[in-house]
C-alpha cells in the first residue's frame, strides 16, 4: 500500500447504512435523505448554500446523528474520485471502514473494471492510502489497464507472470517464471535507473500476443499487482501477498 495525495473531483458519494449502500452524485446529504425517508426519520440538516467549514460542520452533525442510531444503522462513508495521477479511486472515510467493507468495495471495483478503480482509505485531509492489488471483472478491463495505465505482475500464475503493452497497436508482451524475489529486484533496478519498466532488464523469452484479449481472457480473474517503481517496497510486496494467503484470499 502507498500514501498519496488525492487531487481530483469526487464523482459519487456513497453511504452504507444498515447493510444497504446509498449513492448520489457528489452529495452525502442525498444519501442521508434517502435513508431517512426509508427509515421514517425526520431530517434536520440542510446543506444548501453552505461551503467550507460551515458545510463540514453540518455534515459532521449529520454523520454523528446517523452513528448514534442503533448499531445496525451505523454509517460507513465512501467516495469515488477522478484524480489526475491515480485515475479512479474508491476511498473509505477511514481505515476501519475500509477493513470492514473490503468485500463491497472490491465488488464495486470488479463491476466497474473497465475504469481501473484503485481502492483505499483517507488518512486526513486529502491524504489517502491506496492498495496495491487489482481485480478485473472482465478481460476487457485488464486490456484497458495494460493499454492505458501500466504494467502488471501476478506472483501466483506460472511462477510469476509479468505483462506489459508491447506496441502502439495494442500487442502485449508476457514473461513467465518471474519469482517474487526477481520481481522485487526488477522493481528496484527500475527505480534506481529511471527506466520505464521491468522489460528494460529482461532479455529474450517473452511471448507476444497481438490480440491482448487472447492472453487476458485466461488470467483476468487472478490477483494482479502494479508492476511499477513508484510504490513503497519497489512495487510488489511479498509480505502483503503472504498475508492475503493466510486469510484465505483468492489466488
């Protein structure tokens, strides 16, 4: 996981209450109003015309009231952002919310895989922690990620599989048998030299797929990691994967 600064537009506001997720275009008040209407609760909060600290004060009171309901009604907030550096990110309001609701967040990520959404949670202000693992719901989602966002690495497939965009026509190159230790070494060398990717240090032996979907259709449902040199631990983190295995996550 890595720390980043979120500088972008909030596209959708989500609020999970009593096991149901409410959503609206950028407005948590609408989420609360939907819940209040269903639950027969009188809403006493009005965001109209408010901004800055005044908006935050009203929003804080509304959230506190929602939390004060029965435990089964506890509210968990999420936001979908369109950011310049990270593309689309779905963030929980805090770490506890993220840990409790990963299943819902990953399902949303999979259902919208064509947009390559990264998951994470807010720290404070606009600082956030983003996850490293990626899930794709369709081969097309994986193809779009490779063509528009970057290289991918899967430690559990064929001894470690690395894939990257090979040509402007959309062909993809694939190297297999890259162990986690080798992946870490490649990431480190990429970071130290400023090269564009691991491929700069790999010789002959890769496979070329002129139609990227021919490759992605067989492996899109694996757990993939960003193969870049910008994350902590030079990208791939062995401890993270081991923790996922210990908790029974998918391969």
